[in-house]
C-alpha cells in the first residue's frame, strides 16, 4: 500500500481518487450478503473511465447531511478519543500498489485500527443505539479498507451531540475480503482494457495537470489536537 498525507476534500485528495475504485463505492462492485458481483459494477466502471479520460470528478454532490457530517467531524473525533482513551491521527488517502484502488479512513488508530466517523440524524442514531448494527452497504466499504491498508479492525463511531453510544468494532472478515479481492481484481483488469481501447480509438486525451502536493503544509497530529480542543473546549472538560 501507499500512504498519501493529504487532507480529505482537498484538491490533492480528489486528484488521487480520480478514475480509481474507492472503498466507499465497493458496494457497487460486490453485494454484501451474497458476495457476488453487483449489477452496479458496469455503470460504476463507466463513471471511473469518464474521470480517467477527463481528469475531472464526475459526481461531486454533497447533501445537507454530508455537509452536517463534515461540520461535526472534529467534535466526533475528540469525543471518540476521550471515550476510548486512544489517540488518533489523520487517515490521509491510501492506495494499493497498482494505484488502481484506494481508501480514505477518517482517522487511523494506533498500529492496528481505523476509525469511521458517522454523524447521523438523531432518529438514525437512536436506531444504531437500539440495534447495535450498521447497514449492509457499509460492509464492503469497511472490509475494503481493511483489505487495502491491512489493519485488523475498524471502529465505527456514530456521533450525535444529544445521544452518545459506544463505537462498534468491525474486525477483518477474511472470507469477504477474499471474495472482494477477486471481484476487484477482475474489475481492474477489465477497466484497464477499456482504458486502452478508449485511448487507441478516440485518444489521446488532454487531461488537466494534477494539483501540486501540499501535504507537507498540513498540521501534525499534535497541532491538529490543539486546534480541535481550542475550537471545542466544552468537549475537553
């Protein structure tokens, strides 16, 4: 794997994701229950081919719930660290060796853990609290991350200011990871063939230059923690 020290939702982060299969979309490759190829795989491939050809993100829609999640994420991270007595660090963006797939953990925990932050509406938080489960769609995403960065577990921490619940720890599912690896490998192989066909028949394509790498400008973990605690002093009590 290759770790890229970039912050989420920056131009550098978006550039790394262009045209490659990302774990947040792995549910479009494999079904959670049957572990078979999803009917969405072909449509997803065409979207990635469009991004590769144009050098531009095809979908960039953010719902009000996604914006809300971004706004609460710093509070959620601090709440998780206080509740678990663990330090976390920025997840950056992690790609496979062939740079054709990747994942973007919200945070990394120690040497073996990964943190997935969710900031749902209160009714969804209540459902998580009472059922102790998350949706099947997240299975491919979380196991995909464990496959790429080879860590042992992901803590799914659902945060709402009105209702605090423990993180749900998801461990590696080797059977699912094996099935996902096979599906993803075939998907990549076909996608490369389609790239070559497009280039031969309709190229060459003029793609925008990748943005400069500003990863060295980002805050260290210690600076980040100090900033978060200064912004949300009520959580540090």
